[in-house]
C-alpha cells in the first residue's frame, strides 16, 4: 500500500497539466481558490511534506474531485465499487464451482482420453479474448435466443432502495412485495457477464486442481490408505479431495487480480455499473483524479482479497501456520 500510494502520488506530476489541479480535480478553480489549494496541499513545501499531506488526505477519505463531474471521488467510488465486488464474487464462485471438479476429474483420469479432452478445452477457453467472448455471448444468448438480458444490473421495472450497493443484498433487505421477482431478474442480469469473466479463471483452476490432485494421489498417506484396503473412490472422497482443495485455495487470491481485470472490460460490454466501467470512462475523459482514486480502490480491494485468502489457507492447512513451540 505504501508503494501504491507513492505511485499514485507520482502520477500527479507525470500527467499533463498543473500538478495541483491533477491531484485535487478542481479544474474551474479561481486564482484565490488555487492559493487556498496550494496551502491545503502544501505545494510550496518540499516533496516529502507534500507526500505526507497527500497521505493525510487519503486517510481522511479525501481523494479530490472528479474532473468530469466535479463530484467527490470517494462518493463515486462508493457508488460503483459494490457492483464490481458483486460481479467479481459471483464470477469467482462460478469459476471455482466449474473449474475445480473438472480439474479433479482430469487428474483422476490422468493420461487418458478424458484428461486430454479437458486440457485441450481448457487451453481453448483460456485463449479466447474476453471482449470477443462477451460480444458473442450477447449475440447468441441475448439477441438470438433471448435467454438473458444484454445490459444493466436489473430491470427498470423494479425500484430497489440503495442500502449496501450490492444488488442481491439490497433486494433481500427490501420490503417490496416483488422482491423475489426482482431477485430472479437480477440473477438473470448477472449470470451472462459472470460466465464471460469466469471462463479464463475456470481454465486456470482446472490446471491448478489437476496438479494438486496429482500431487495428493502420489503422496505417502494415499499409498498407506491404499495398503489398508480402501477402494480408489474411498481414497478420493475421504482423503484426496479435501487435501487437494487446500492447495487450490492457496492460489485463489493470485487469480483474483486477473479476474478483476477481466471484469473491467466485461463491465463496458454489458453496461454493468461497476468501477471498471467507471474507470475506463475516466481514462477516455482524461479524468486524472478519477484514475488516481480508481487505482487505489481496485488495488486495495485485491489486497484485501489476498489477505482473506491467506487467512483461509492458514485456517485450513495447519502446516502453513508458524510453529510457536519447540520440537
């Protein structure tokens, strides 16, 4: 986070224009207001003092104003980040639900027809560009078949009060008599973009799960269980899957950054009101303060997911915890 804040602070000097306007976003400031801004950001002091002032404003939630809308960046991020969190979590669950069992099947049938077919399909799925896949999914499932909506988060027929920003939670907290219809409508809206995002991570989970299961099947305790008379499927259900899952969960955080990057492109294609679409629009509008805020928000979100994943991995795997007692 310290290095990220240094990068974000340095961008205000690298972007075209005045550094004070780039970091505050007040493009319509009068000369008197510029003098006040210079005092607030201590732009007349040395670079170290300017950086400390910048950190102080970050800790107080002051990310400046958007150059495009002249609204506080923190307010805009709070309004769009929950939609990205919701989409990313659903896509991650889909990728794990599909990819991990298929990877286990590939490992069980190692070097057989099923293994070769699964690896070939995984390579094809990983190679498909997400922007092309998203357009193809809209053309096939939305326009021709009419199974899923092609844009938005929920139909305009449903008025759901904004509470948490995560659509499913807001629907469940709503007192509307049509909330279950709204829940179904929101599910149909999120399913197609989540599947598009989940394809590439799912193929990676296939490879990770396959490798983890193969390592487990070659371990000593599996051989001991086999020597005790357990059948092959008993070893798989009672020993192999549980231990292989621990190794797969270790890499979930590493794949989440790639998933969020795919979500940014997918949000533009499906008009999903998330931070990825907002950030790409800010880049096209040369909204430098929004780029600062979006960089910090997305990176912090990925950091938090990494930390949570590490805690889950340590909780599930006693070998990953630090030894606190002598042998």
